[in-house]
C-alpha cells in the first residue's frame, strides 16, 4: 500500500505556490479520488510522490504530483505541467 500521508498536508498546488522539482500533478475534489491515483503512478528512479490539499473559491481540493531529484535529467523543463491555475 502506498503511503498517502502527504495528502493531509496543507500545501497549495504548484501552479499557485511553486514547489521545487515538481514536474507533473493532478488535482481532485476528493481525497479519495487523489488517493486512488497513487496506486496507478509508476515512478522511475529519482522520482517520488508529493502532494497536499488546499481550497479555492469553489471547494477544497487535493493534489498529487511527481517530484524529480534532478530536473536537468528529467527532460524538457518547458514540459513541466503549467496548464491553468489548478492544472486544468
């Protein structure tokens, strides 16, 4: 079973509060949906799961992301998920 303790940390999504070396993330409206994603993420060496929860003008949200050890080895830094304020 994947450790999901980071979902309980109050931490804004990286598009609002940038987080070092986080290259991709997904945003959910329920903790259960965010937790479900964890079992389906395949990580390469040097990658780890990060995330947290916050609240926007609509409702609470939870997010799950991938943090890399070395951004220069990850690939194209311009490809980092930067779509929309909440990744949408």
